[in-house]
């Protein structure tokens, strides 16, 4: 492989991470019943739900998360979530 290219093979549903210079991509498994308390990040964050379900609370209101949902948080945007099903999502954290 070229030193400028990183390749990762992620198992479906398993936690995984691919770090980069200005961003990190992570696959996250969240079990049903988990509560993510209100928090924010100093960087921009993108999420895409691959499977499962949750209810997200943020400044835009209540958002139902399910397979196919994609969302962007600006730096400092608060959010919280309650996961009603086992959920797999991919997040991209942009730290530029």
C-alpha cells in the first residue's frame, strides 16, 4: 500500500476507527437502552445511522434516528440521545 492511503476492513456492528490528519472516521455500536447525556464537541461532526433506532435531542428539536439518517453538528452544537434499539452508526469527526 501507498503510505498516503490507509485501508480498513470493518466488521458489521463492530466498533472501529480510521484516524486521519484532520479527521477521524469511527464505526460505533451502541446497545439498546444506552443514554448519551447532553454534550458537545469542539469540532464539526457528521453521523450516519446504519441500523437501529434512537431519539436525538438538539437545538433543532427532537429527531428520530433510524437506518439512513444522516446529521451534521456544527462545532459546539449540543446533543443527547436515547437508544431504543441496538444501533450501529458511522461518525466523522472533522478537527481542522
